[in-house]
């Protein structure tokens, strides 16, 4: 769910920056993604699965939780609010490229951009 959900904020940013198309609003139906994750992918005793009929695993739990963060953040800007406001308030924005919190991604990029360039000639 993260890989599908995260590509939409990236595409939305590109489209809005290039003016390639008029702003028609969000291109991701956050409510549908939240519904799928919470109704179909969530396992009753904890964790997430790839799809109904499959077992839960750490891989899909990680990316489903990240997908929930992306979808809930997007849903907070799409009326009507389809997620509890307490969810949105407790979420950290997820960097859609790196799948870590945006704050941590910014810190890592800042750190590595300040390091000298490494070359194979050193």
C-alpha cells in the first residue's frame, strides 16, 4: 500500500509544479486506500497482509503502516474528514521517496550533502 499510495503525492507534486494539467484536486482517493488497508489488509490479531487469504508478515505490516500514514495525511485535506483527527495529529509525515519520517529524511540529506564527495581515486 505504501508503494501505491506514495507514488500519488510524488505525481501530484510534479503535475502541480509543471502546470502540465489544471489543478483538479487530489489524484489519490485516500478514503479508498484507508478502507482497503483497514478492512481487507488488517489482520484481526495484529499486523497486515498482502491481500485477503494471505498471512500477516513484517514486510506488509511495515508498508501498510506507512501507507496508512500517507493516506491519512492526504485524507486530512480531502473533505469530509474520513479519519479521526487524533490519527492525523499523531502521525508524522512520511517521505514518499525514502519511507521514513520527513524530518529524518531532511536530517539525513542535510548530513550527507555536507560531507566531502567520495571518489574511487581517493
